[in-house]
């Protein structure tokens, strides 16, 4: 129904005017002192304000270096000013009271900076399209060295830009990133799609495709390495103490990157379109509990659910109570709060549960409090970055009267940073006297065992930077005898970063009593497994396979993923054991199948032998394996599998249908020698006709559709029998529909008369539907002419199918538009995704004609919207509105993750919006399009064209989501072109479905309290 959703800087919120505009302030929020009493914090904790305006304004990120210097990134240019108003401030505490009192502009003339990280003698700053290195070489507190480290990222709407550089355990730098959004209104500002991402100082170095494919990135400037990750995130990402990476996006407040790109990249035959797992046990668009007084109602949001989640931060400071060692914090600036989840192991991934029920960790009654990022400091405190603005909406998704008012600039010179600690904690002592930068090698090694990740991370970074050979022996001793598991963990990775990790020490890590250390040591071992030293490789593999029955599910998952690089008999057998002993974990299946294919390993045959009747995990695994076999396209292998599936056999035969189903999927777009499969096609034909198992009959027919019918008398007899069965009203409808599908295996034009006769209200709906599908296979427009003539007798379900047939070719679209003009077909019969396809037709003439018929001109649409505002004055009935939602909206929308299909945006995010804005979006959704709800056109190498939302994507595949929640996985290797159609998934014309009273009722239902 609605095309828009709240779209914030993933939470980076703030406004300034675009170049040349007069910036005026008409209202101020609370002063820094007045804001303090507005907060509530979890029991046992306290907070203080350690920085505020005028020292800092528009803060979005912070970093504290090893010398106690605090860098704060200020983004003044959001949303439209690209004139270089961004800056990095250097804050200091000159009197030692733990509160900042001095501010220096460390760097200015930044465009839209989004993050900062300490690196070498300076800092890295993400300032799209670049990642910059800034350094103060003369000690005056201001950077005088500026170098572009990476470039090529899109400078798009800031909430989608590259952000938050973060140093990982593995000594790589990770960047938060997602695809650039398509601007609909401010196209002159944000139409940049990026270019190749590369090191400008190393033009012959590694490169990533345009805008890094819209995925997150990791890089190492010292080694000039650059890689795409398997996932994307909006504003913010975080690592727990063991290196697990968690991500965030608007209503989706916490998800886990489970499988890495390097594993998915090694087996191109495996189609996996999602590398992440949503870990929240309280849902997406989860309820939150703000305490805000007088919230801003013009926001495109509901103040009771996540809608601008950002700044996700795993607490690793060691100062909070032990419970918080597994807690992750997420900022929700629209709700003026910080949410806390506790993470618990669940197989290869996690479950995130609320720390507090019906209450948030940190919240304010002040509607201007806008937490956007967090940071764990050297004192173990949690620092909260407050952008502090009145209005947080971007003009792209804002009502015109608000966007043009002075109010959008209120608070542009304000901003605060808060420090949260347990009650009674000492003041921040790092602000004066922090001397980690002066520590010697031995002292730095000791800090690797600190309970606070800030010390561990910075000590590791300094040790790797200094490359002191004296460190090696000290680090090895920590790995062997260190009392702290985290110390042993960081010592291993520091040795790896110094290229000083010996096989003996690595094996010690693999044998470590702590599961998290073993898991990381397995990851580190991949460099040995991919190297050329066979002796080292054999020693490591021998130790790795001993972990195949490890008590830790995370260790087993990492082991299975890592062993995918090895094809020794011992490794292959260990992979099989891991797979079958953990088959219920979907991620274990993916890890197993991602392995570099081993020619001598017939895993598929082993799955058949082990197949457990009624166990869906076996069906899923077998389908994946046969899909891979089909994608490989080897005729001899296909012959063998078909023969194996259709050979007469007693006992359990449930495995046969999923095997053929996967094979058909894998062969769909492959060129193979079909003539060499004559015997197999004959076998498939007989099974499609006569097998007692309905699933096997269907799977046989699906594979025949890919391979083609065999030549000979048997086919003629089969087709003749199918023709009789299709028309036999005494037969079961399922048997008749199977017979219709059989007729389409040869030229469907031969049977067009039969199909037309079966499209009759007296026939079962399933028979009519099958006949419609059969007619659709005839390539000319005969079917569309027939459908126009039969339109009045088609039932609603068949009409939607018929519209799809009309839209399958330009000549048929012409007939549909003719029928619309003549009022034979009513626009309300065309579902909104279908209308999208018509109004985005590649033929300009047809596109404009469709828009004229379905959308009308903008002025008339605005008149309709204005007229429907009368609904706001009518008495409303939410119960009737619920019925209208179920009838018109639930097919593609949910409210709070319930009562519908998750295709369009969740309407739980707009409950508290201005009702005038909701009406406008219902009636004219193309005013703007929510993130992730663009329709994409996918042209396949086979010539087939698909359309839909891109639900998920990985390096090897994308998932297209369509009307009703139907998903299709498409291999990237099968895609010829992929184009955003810049059209909302919902179209105009809703006024033809409901009147003004019904609009009032629908609004009452959508906007009622939870």
C-alpha cells in the first residue's frame, strides 16, 4: 500500500541548507544543562555529559587515540550541502576533570564525513567518495597531510554512504556500506552511483566493481588488499570480542553476517542469495519504549517501533556488570533512545533478546535527543553521540510545507556526547595522562589481555605498526601460557599481522581450551591451507580434523567453512561428518556446499544413502546438491542422476523428487546436448504419466520441460492420452491439470482449441488456471484477444493471472491498454505490481500511454489527494479499517511484522505520521520510494526477463521478491543486465478501490495505538 518508509542516515540525522540557501534558526532545543534531567537510564547506571556545543555540533562519530586525544566527526552538510562544510574536531580536557573544555578544528572542508578511525600517526575518515588519511605532522593539532586511500564510493543520499571504518581482529579495516539510493526529488544532488573502488596511489592494485557492488568492504593499506564482504549495512557495524560482525538497517536493528564472501566465492555452482541472519527474537520493526514528550509527529515514522536503527555497538569494555559482556547496543534516534540486546549462541549464529522488558537502556523525554552512534572508551564507559536536532527527516521524504520551513534547521549548531558508566565509577581519567602511545613492546603485549577491548585493539594495532622483532617471543609465550583467553586471541592475530606466526604456535591456538580462540585459530590457518608448503598444510589439517566433534557449534561451523579449501581424504571425510551431524543447521549445509568441489567426492550419492524419510533437511540438502550438478551442465552426470532417480526401487524413495527438482532448476539456463539424453527423456516421460507419486510425476515433467520431449511413438501416445484426460470432467482436477501441463511440452498451438474450451466458469479453477498458463506459452497475441473476449466471465483469481499474460509481450500490452481505454478491463483488476510493470515499460510510447490510463496527470492526482483529505473530518471505525487492510493491503504489507505479507514496507513504521502525509502516500506513492522497494528489471542470458524487489544478494546470486512474497533465486552468472526501474512497488489508483469513509476507517486502523 504505502511506498515510503522512514529513511534516515541509518540514523545519521541532521539538516543544513543546500548551497546558497539562507540558514536561519527559529527555535532552540534545551540547553546542555537543561537536557540532563530529561533522561532515564537503566538501574545501576549513571551518565554525564562530557562534551556539548559550542565545542562540538552535528557529531556523528568519535575516536579516542592512544594518547587520549578525542576526535569527533561533524557532518554539517546533511542533507543537501556538498560544499565542504564537514569537519573533524579535536576535543581536549585541559583541567583534568574528565569533561572536554577545548576544541580545535583538526580537519575541515570535508563533504559529508561519516566515520573516523585511528590509523598510523593520524586518522582515517570516510568522506564519500573517498576514504581519507589525515595527519598532523607538526604537532599544532591540525592536520596538514591529506591522502586519498580509497576512492570510488557513491556520493549519494548520506544515509546510504560508506561509513564507520573499523579495525577488525584480523588486522583488516572494515567499512560499513550499502547500495546507493535512487533520488526521486533531489536528483541534481544525489544521482551519483559511484565508480570502481580502488587505491588511487596504486592504480594497478585491486579494484572492486561500481560502488563495491553496494556491499561492505574490507581493506589493508599496508598490503594494498581490498575485498568485498558478503553483506551490507546502513550506518554502523560492530564486532563482538570474538570477531563476529553485526549489522543494522533502519527497522532491522540487529543481524549477523554469518558466512563470509571468501567461502561463497569458491564454488560458483552454489546459489546462496543471503549471507546474513536476523537474530532478534523480538522481530524486525521491533517494539521500542520511548518516553518522549511531544514527539515530532511530522516524522515518517511510528514512535513505538524501530525505524531508524543505527550505530550498533557491542559492549566490550569490561566495566559494566558481567551480563553486559554479551550485550549489544543500538541507537534509535527517532525514538530518542538507546536499546540493549543480550546475545546468546544459536548454532552457527545467535539470538538477540531484550535486556529490559518494556523499557529501554537510555532514553530522553526530549524529542531533540538524537543518538546516532556509540563508542567504548579506554575507561570501559559507553559513549553516546547525540546529533541533537528537532527534525530528522530528509527533504526527499518530507511534506513540502515542512521541507520549506525554517524549522528543518533548528538545532544545526548543537550536539552532545554522553558517558555512561555503572554508578559510582571514577571520572574519565583518559582525558589527561593517557600514555599508551609511549608504552614499550613488553607493556603493549600485556595490554592484549586487558578486559577492555579498547586497550587490546590499540595495543595490537601499535605492535603490528611497529614491527618490533622482540615482540614475537613475548606473543608466543602469551599464546602458550597466557591466563586470559582474550589475550591469547589477540596474541595470535598480532603474530599473524607481523607475519611471525609459526606452525607450532598456530597449532597451540587450534588446541586452545577456549572455543573462541579455537574458532579464530581455525580462521588464521586458512593462510597455511592456501599456501604452498605441503608439510605445514598436512600438519595443520591433521590438527583441524580432530575438532570435527568439538562441543562448540561456532567452532564446528568455522571448521567446516575452513576445510572447504582442502580436498585431502581426511578433510573431505571430516566435512561429511560435520555436515551430517549438524544437518539441522542451514548454515552448516551452506558451509559444506561452498567447499571447492572435489571430483572424487560423490556427496549427493551419500545423501541418498543416508536419506531420512520425513526429514526436510535432507530434502533441502539434496535439492541444493542436484541444483549444483545441473548448473555444471555435464551430460554424463545428468544421465547418471536421472537414471538413479527413476530406477525402480523399494523402500524409501522420497529423495527422488527433490533430486529431479534441483536438477531442473540447475539446468534451466544451461546449454547441454539434449540428443544424448534420449533414453533419460523417455524414462522421464513414462514417470510423468504413470508414477504413483504425485511429487515425482511433477518433478519428472519439470525436468522434461527443460530437456524436451523424446522423439518417437511413445510421445505421440502420451500426448493423445493427455488430450483426452484434460477434457475428461470425471477425472480428478489434479490429474487433468497434469495432463494440460503435459500438452504444453510440445507446441502448445496444436492444442489451443482445447485450452480455450477449458477456460470456462463450469470448469474447476485449477483446470482453468492450467489452461491459461498453457495459452500463455503460445508466442503470438491470440491468447490476449481471446482473454478480452472472455473477460466478463473470468473470476478474480484468473483475472490476475490473465493480466500477467497480457504483460508478457509488447503486442499483448497494446491489447490490454486498448481494453482499458474501452472500459472492458477496469484498472482495479490490475494489481499494483502489475501496474508498476506497465508504467515502467521499456517502450516509451507504451509507458506513457499506460501512465496516462493508470496514473493520470499530476494535477489531477493532487486534486484527488486534496479531496480525500475530507476523510480526516469523518467519524472513523478502526474495526472496519482492519477489514479494509486485510482486503486491500495485507497481500503485500504487514503492521509490526504481523497480519500480512512482507513485500512492501511495514506499515507499523508510519503510525504516528501526519494523516495528510499518509493519505498522499496511499494515493500517490511515486512521490517517493522507500529504501529497498524499487522494482528491478533483470534480463537473463537466456532472453527471459524478470522483475521484482531485490530481497537479498550475495556474490553469487540475488533473490527477487514479488507480489504475494514469492521469491526467485537468480544466479549472477545467468544475468545479462540488472536495472533499477526507479518506480515504486505501489502505483496510483487506490482511490478507485476505497471511498472517503473507507479511507477514514483505514487511517484509524493504521494509526491506532499498539
